C-alpha cells in the first residue's frame, strides 16, 4: 500500500453543514476538484466555490426525490478502484470513470428524527441508503481513499493535507471510524424497527454508542474504561453539564446515574427530595419541606457511608443546601439546576463535581438495559414498574394508617433502587436503615437494623429510628424469619410483593406480631 496519497478529487455530501464551507474553501485552495450533491452543492456554490454536480459525473439526474443520486458505477467505481491494478485502471479508462480520492459524507439525521418523535413515514424517509453505501465502499478502499464521516475530523484531515496527502495510518483510522458509524446507524434503525413493531426479542440485537470520554481506569486501576453515549435525550449523567471538579471516573458515572434515577422517583412539585448513594446503593434518602431538610434527613440515615458519596437532588440546588453539603467530603452533586450562590459556595471545593441537568428523567419511560455475560449479553426492559395507593392489597387484620401508608410507598420506591436482597426502613419520610446486596433477606434486615442502632448512638438518640418504622422488601418473604427480624427492629408495617408459597404463614406471623402488611403484586429485584 502507498503511504502518502494526495487528494485531487473530493466528493462531499453532508446533512450536517457545520464546517462545510470552511472545508470546501480549504480543499479548493489546495486545488482539489469538488463534486457534490443537492443541498451540499448549493451551499458550496453560494459560498462562491466551483463544484460539479454528481449528476454531471454520472450522466443521470437525481431522481425519486433524491433517493437515487449516488448509486452509480461512476461514483462507486471511482471509490472502489484499485489504483495499481491494471484491470481496474483499464475499466476506468474504458468507461470514463474518474478516481475519487476523498469522500466526505455524514448521514441523514435518522437518530435525531426518532429522538424528536418523528412519525413512521418521516423516520423511514430519513434512513440513508446512498450515504452508507459510499462510506463503506470508500472505507474498504482505504489504501487509496480517505473517508470522513464526522465534522470533528475536518481539522485533522486538513492538517494531513498540509504534508501533501493523507497517510495510511490516518486513512485506516478514518475507515475504522466509518465502519463504526455505519454500524451504529444500522443499529439505530434496527432498534427503531423492533420498538415500532413491538418485537421484544428480535433475532439480532445491536447496541452502539459514541465516545464521550476516555476514563483513567475502570472499577479498578488495572482496568481500562471509556464512557459512551447512546444518543438518547434522557436527562442524567450523560446529558448533564459539569460546572467544576476533576473528570468523572467510571465509578462516579455509575453511582451518579444510580443516584439521579432514584431521586427522579420524587416529583419536585410534591416537595424536595435527596438521595445519597455509595457504591450504587442508597445510604440515605429523604423527602423534606426544603432541600436542606431533605439532605439532613438523608445524611442522618448513615453518616459514615455518606462520606465520599454521591448526592442527587430533585430540585435546583440552593445556597443553604450547598453550604451543608460542603460539611463533609462529597464526590459528586447532581441536580436539575443550581443557583449562582450555590455554585460560588462549591467553587471553594475544587475536587467536588457539580453536575446540572435541564430536568429529571421520566421514571415511567421504557427502554432497554443490557449486561454482558460470557458468550453474549442479557437484554431486558427497563424496570419502570409503578405501584400506587390503589394498587396495594391489605392482607393483615390491621390496616396501615394514612401516615404509615405514605412511608410504605416511600420505602417501596427506594427498595426498587437497592441491590437485592433489599430491606429498607423508613420513618417520617426518610430512610432510617438500608440493607442491601445480601444473599439472605434475613441478613439484609439485620444489617439495616444494626446500622440504625449505630446511627442512634451517633445522634445521641435513646432508641433507633427503626422503632415505629415502615419496612419494604423488594421481593417476597419466603419464610416469616425475615419479617420477624424487621418486627424486632421496631417496624410496625410492611410492604412486600407477596407471591410466596408460604404467604399464609407469613401473614399469620404478621398478625401475631400486630403488624400491618400490604402486598404490591410486583417485585423489584436489582442485581
């Protein structure tokens, strides 16, 4: 393969016109012949550049509303011809095919059309055919052809041309980027079809992302890592603006996502809420009349674990809350906005990252989650299950009071975001004990109660706050033992899915202990 290949002829066809004129001017200044299509050619001409229409190259006009314009041997022959193959050169001479040394194409905005809610016909019309075909052809022939699909690569391309042509390494990198782009594009189209046709398990499933940042390392320093975005507009860590602090780490991103998804369960119109996360599990969650009140209550659930944690708020951060948060080391704070005063307070803490979004994600939205396993990956629908007051079934002789019911529903919302087996104690709108990730539900109940005892000592309380609390279990109690541990910790009411073979035995134990218990009929495992 030839290393340095000059560019004498370029074909430009872009939907994103950003940087196009500057690129065209720079190419023309280097004596590159410009060939283009439709709107791209029009934009170049309006900038005073000489450009040849693809129709002049092919001898055929653009037709069928632009669906057919570049699918022609004069184009693909110019892209695919091996410049050192006598047979290819002979075919080019015989048919008057001119070589194309540079292809600049970005595709119809299919992903953007889907994201803005385009109807079926609009989405189909934005499926690019000629663009991917040209990109793949040029990328295959990277020995001779340079292919550019992202405007961000215009500057590196022009830097290459300053030395008289593009290097093989650069063309290989461009080809790799191109195949990744067309793969991502096809993945977006196939995913849209699966969703539109309501096909939960299509024969083939593809996922794609765009590099947002390379990370220093993964969960541990010996693991490499990177962060990719999927192009959706869901509010969260991927769409947030970082105002200060060093780069987010792999664990920061993972934990911040968990925190913001949890706090989004609480409608800001119904009051302030705060979630404090450590290692993807909540160590404190609370509602309050103000963010400050909510933060303090969440912090008092487990002050030890909150150190170095992630704080998520459901309302814009204010100065008073910001001042309180700076009282201990906190890794990240994420909120739907922040006042100038709050930003100024955080500015004194250079290692504290502040992220703001334009709102909260809708926890009822669907979507997919996936996880790699050896030889493949598991795909499931997002856990957007919701249980309201009318969905609960009282199964004990004693029914919860309205106040208990409010705490039960709060505990249930939180349990959804705690690693299984999950036990969550809530009292007066705040967690007072969280047990997560244990192999036994009994152990989760014990751990949560023990944490509450330690916090009571730290806060100088005469008894742990689990006394008189509501308790949630993310899955059913298979035996009465876990339930009895919760009762021993002081819980007076219980919310759980139900559905165990021993439900009758568990209900009887609850009645004997004087507990009120409700069934949700829905499980929230989170592994």
